[in-house]
C-alpha cells in the first residue's frame, strides 16, 4: 500500500482507496479526489507539507495528513 504522501514530484498515480473518518474523507472527495482519479504530484514543500498535485485539470494543495489518507498505485 502506497499513499500520496510517498509519491515523488513528477510522478503520476491513480487513486485506489480513501481512508479516514467521515469529515476528512468527505473533504477529500469534495476536492475531486475519488477512487480511480488520476493524480500528478507537482511539488512537495521543503518540510513536506503541503503537497501540490494536479487533479482533474486543476492545481490543488493537500496537507500531509490528508495525503496519508489517499492510497494510490
């Protein structure tokens, strides 16, 4: 199992599963990150938080804690 947090800048992955409690999971889904969605990691901040990704044609910054809830392949 790999999470979005472990992906290096420039890599493209696909969402396999979302983990987390109700409100956290709902917020991630509201950002357009759902099962089967392709993502590209653009940048990771120097201290690892946040992670900047491209999803569904737009740029999005995701907190480290949220990125750990997104299982990818």
